[in-house]
């Protein structure tokens, strides 16, 4: 009996879920809506739902259909359409290619001979990108393009509904990511029981993370070590709401704290608010001389000053400005030009920059919203869920 296109896709799901090396994605397959349509040339996902082109699926062998199904669901598993949205805004074609190079190489490495899963022809595949995330691959592709060494776009690659992903609200996205994490953890347990392989990338995705909030607190308070005296004149506001009265600390020799936030458009207001709120709580404890809040892109577009009595107003009065490119060099230049006596600098950015700037005269902590990106100066932490 001839299978319908829908049955072919369903059969691929069942086969993958029953294989020890791919069953860890079983829960991912079940998330979102899966459908076969006539108006998609290959396959498409918004990071939640997947659409398969009828003619495309019907042209493939069973092993290739499994490869395509796995490909789309790996986009979902790695949350690529939300994690790398800033790259799409900068260069949609390169962002698509970068995501596909990472996913396709994982599939290729899982079955090099293509006996169970096989990639269709003319997809983005190159072993030189092994071990890299999409952001790193994107930067290499961008450099090749600027140098006139651009590669083919991969005629057989799928399409990515970045705009559809952007229509998902922040609350929905957070709930969706929790479901993905839960599905992968259950899948990993199932794969472990069956003796299946768990790719390094999935292991890293599920590894326990050190809270960026703890790192941020340790970093800032380190500059107050052995410098502080307590005072009962101003009770510690972090504890007073719980009817616990503790003294606040006054950093006798701690200067100003600089917070420099990238406003190139790639960082969500939720992350900015979370970072500022955490900084406020930390400063209520260690009490630096003041906070210089800088909003920057290629230049510092806004400079706001807060002192020990106005930390509480920072969240309600701050007015971010900027947009466009991302040039961290403007931060040390601005600090030096305006003679800001900073004890340390916290820079919040997506991390996709030409360089990290030179002439830093104070310690700098980079809060980077993109996974796997590390600055070549100062200390880097991943700021995200």
C-alpha cells in the first residue's frame, strides 16, 4: 500500500523514537504542530511548529525523510530561532546557513554512512565547523563573505520562519523553553536506559549551570572585600521587608560601578530588567559610591547617574537609547574621556562584535546573552535561562 506524505512523516517519527541513538528527541517530536503543506519548498520551522513540503518529502528516500525530520527538530531542541535572532536581523541568509551547518553536521556525525538517517543532497555541510555553535559559524561565514570567499547557500536547505518565531511572546517563549528542557531530560534518561548515544552538544545543553546572578554578585562584592564598614543609620533594604534589620555596608574605598548595556536591538527588555534588578540588590548591600549606567551601540548614546539614595529609582526612571551597530571600544573611550573613576565595569551584550575594545583601565565583566561566546579581555559569563 502506498503511503501518503503525512504517513511518511509519521513513520519517520516512529522510527526515530524507536532507535536508541535518536529516542532522546522523542519528546521534542511531540511538541508543537507538525503538518504537510503544498506551499513550502522543502521544510520550515518557527522553532515550535514544523511544516513539510509535500513534493519535497515525496521526492526523498526513507533515510532522507528521517534526516529532514531530525533536522527540523534539532532546530527546536537548540532554540536556534530565538537564540540567534540578532544574526538573522543582520544577515538572514548567513544566519540560516550557520544554523543549518551546525545541525547538519550533528546529523552527519550520528550516522556517517547514512544507513538510518541521511541528509538530502545540496545541504549546508562542512566538517570544518565541527564543535562550533551557530554564532561562531556565522562569524566565519561573514568573514568569508567580506573577503569574497562566500560559499553556496545550500539549495536543499530548509527555510526558517524567524518572523513567526518573533511573534511568540516572551512569556510563551519561556514556557516553551521549559517544555523543551523537560523533554530533552526525559529523552536523555530514556536513551541512557537503552544504551543510546547522547551527542556532546545535548550534554552541554543539559549540564547544570552556575547562576550568572551568583557570579555577578561575587564579582562586584570582590571589589569591596576588606574595604567595608557597616552602618545602622540605613538598614539593609533587601531584608527590611522581611522584618529583619541588618546594617548596610558602605564601601569606604569603592568607587563607581559602570553598567554598559548594548542597545543594538538584540537584547530583550526582560534580560535588561533582570540584570538591572540584580545589580540594584547587590548595590544595596555593597553600596558603591554610585552607578554610571551607559547605553551604547557604536557610541555611548545615554549616560545616567545614580547614587546610594537613588538605586530604587533606577528601574523606573531609566530610558534606554541607541540602536544599530555594536562597538565596545566606545565604552573605555567614554569612561576615560569623562574621567569616570570606575571600580569595575559590567557590560551586557549579545557578544557579536568586531573586537572587544582596547585600553580598558578597570576590570570588566561581560554578561553575554549568546551561548559559547567569550570575550578576549576581562571575565565572561553567559546571561540567560
